[in-house]
C-alpha cells in the first residue's frame, strides 16, 4: 500500500529536506521499516531501542493517534497520510 509520510522539520535532514515522502506497507510497522530502509537512521529517531514509538514522538495514521489505535500494527490503507510529530514541551 502506498502512503504519504509527513516528516517534521527536525528529521528532514534524513530525507534530504523533504517535508513529505512516499512510503509503503500494510501496517505502520511496515511503513516505518521501509522509511528507514529508504532513509537510513530515521527509524532510530522514531522508534526506541525496544522497537516501540519513542515517548516524545506522536504518530498519526490519518487523523488517528496510533497510541489509541493498534500502535505499530495500525493498518495503513492505500493513500492514507502518516504524520510523525515530535511532542513539544516547555514554558516558563
């Protein structure tokens, strides 16, 4: 399944500056594996050493936060947009 993956500014050095790239896979796990194969190193910025989504990274398939869906096993239908969004923290 072909999907589009939105890349946050902080990770665009891995994609040659591209804000959106094409991905493939029936599940989020497969999409992220293909993404890391195409753009080496990006996977380690999204997934931790145990293969789970990093605590301060949010991933959406369409409009759904995968943490409230099926996690890495969330289906990625053809044409859906996957968004990788780093959490923002801070303040006074």
